[in-house]
């Protein structure tokens, strides 16, 4: 009887370690990810914004090209890795002056003058696609473009309402 127990004990001792170290079918772990650059977007208030020019009188255009100036700003919030923001303006040019935006209201003799005020200097943003971009370096997570708009005399001014539309695209690096 002792002769049978010893081989059985040796067989069990040999099987147990072999099954504990046995390699099963290997599994693979695959990892994927994406690294994206930052973004920059107009602030919500500037997405669909109405700019109201102050009321003016016909006499306000005697001897001047523009009246009713209205300063305002466009702002874009940017991630910290954004180094430049470009605002590009588009619109329908006035028939008599490609630099001004067309009036679709019922007043005659007026167009819209849109201009930037970088460094306090008025620079026309042209409706005809020439000189219609302004590029800024964001500061504190924002790019703020100082702008202004005014009535621009393009002929004999009559009573009525000026209406005009400018579209702005924001690109960034």
C-alpha cells in the first residue's frame, strides 16, 4: 500500500505546480486617444447681436461724411494655447461705395460705415472684401476687438431707417 501512495502523492505534487503556472491565451489591450488644439469662439452675446446706432438728423450730415458713431466690441474666448485670432467681416457693399455696407432700410443717401479702433485709430473694415480682417493676440483668454459703426453719407439724405448686415468669421491659431 505504501508503494501506491507515494507515486500518487508525487503525481499530485507535479500536477499542482504545472497548472498554477500554465499560460492561458494572451489578451491584448489597445489604447487610443486624441490630442486636440484649443478653440476660440465668439462670446454668446456676440453671436446674433443688434447694434443700435443713435438717432441722427438730416442736418447732422451738413459738411461731414459720417454721423451717429457707436463704439462697441466683439469678444472671443480662447483656450490658453491660442496665439492669434482673426476676425473677418463680410457683407453687401453699398452700390456707390465698396468700402461701406449696403443699407437695406428705407432711408436714402446713407450706408453703414464699420471700422476697427485698434490703438484708438479708426480703420475702415471694407464690405467689398478688401482690408476686411483684423488679427489680435488673445490676452487673459480673450481676444477683444474694439469697433465702431456710423451712418455714412452716400448721397442726398432723407428720413427713414438704416438697416445693414455684417457677418463675422473667427479663425484662430
